[in-house]
C-alpha cells in the first residue's frame, strides 16, 4: 500500500461523502465471492468481507466509483459482512475492495477482487493441447486457446486450483482466427487437472466470453515397465559388448598360436 492510501482514504468511507478518514490501523480483511468471481450474466453473486471480530461497519468499494458501492452496518459487532448482488451485469462487474471500522479505526483495504461477468453474446473459444494433453513431469507443452471472434486477450483458468488466471494477448492464426499460446515449461504434477479458457476485449476487461470446453491435462510419471525395458536394453547392449570382446580375444589368441606354430616349424627345419 502506498503511504498516501495508508494515511487517507477520501472515497466516501465516512458519513460525509467528501470527508477523508484515517485508514491502515487495523489488519486488512479478506474479500471473496460465492459461488465464484466469474459469474454468468444475470446470475446472483455474494461478496463476503471478513475482518477482525468486533467490527461495527463494513464498506465495499468499486474502482472508479466516487462513493462506497455498498455499506453494511452490523447490529452487533461482527467479523464479517455479506454483500449480495441479485443480478450481475456489466455495470456491476469490476474490481472491488472492502474495509471495516472498529471504534474510530479503519482497517487497511482488502486485496482486490475482480468480479467478472460472462456474456452470452460472445462465442466460446476452443482449447487444445500441443502436442498432446498427456505429458510427463519436466516436459513441455502448449495450451492453445483459439477463436473466430477477434478478441484482444485470452485468459486460461484451472478448475479447483487457487491460482491466478493466466492472461495473454492474442495473435493472428493462419486460419484467420486469433489465438493465445500458453506455454507450460516445465510441467509439474500441479498442472494435472481441468483447464478452460475465455476471450475478452481490452476495453471491456471484466466481460468475458463463455468458457471453452474443458480440457483435461494428464501428468503421468514414466511407467515401471518403461524402466524394465530400458534395463533390458542396457543389459542386451552390455552382453553384445562382452561377446564382441570375447571374439576379439579368441581371434588374438588363435593368431598368436598360429604364429608360434609357424616359428617352431621353421626352427625344426
């Protein structure tokens, strides 16, 4: 947090919308969305702000909004507040933060939460793995997200993983589509799972296309039989080397004996 934001928050966080309030005394709260931060257009979503026990007031702020987007005043001191959105559209999508009040002290703002709406007016992209969705740990692969709709950016998400989405600018594809190539190098067991991708336009970053079909990435260790085959090959090569050495040794001894026999015959004569 910058010193300016720590010292003063002039975002309408007090009773008077133009009044600045001291912030940064209390630990920052946690902000999350249920069922998740990516929501179909028109669906409900709930934002939870969890702070320290004893909070009397919670404020939810949306970037580029001059006043609190919503305020929750608790009847009894609490540690979290619930903010409900019954119909999510583009106007409600955006980047949110929350903070809470205990006595006359304001907390630090939470980490940002990006609330995204999925628009049915966009076409869903396709997702494929190059060269294959099956790879061993330490290998390299590329996830290709492609669309006939000329999105500026693509975002790749992994189901069930608490990781940030991967976002890339698109590039032209020879077929006339646009694509984003997400390179995974090296592949680890953590990459095992289901992936999907979305497309969006840079001037509407919180409005995404419907997701692609899910793609399952399989990260498999080398099978035991592979090791056995490799060991058999090594043993076979070693046996051939030993056999070749034996033949060479036999030939050397045979040649030596032939030479000694010829010498003996010449001496006898």
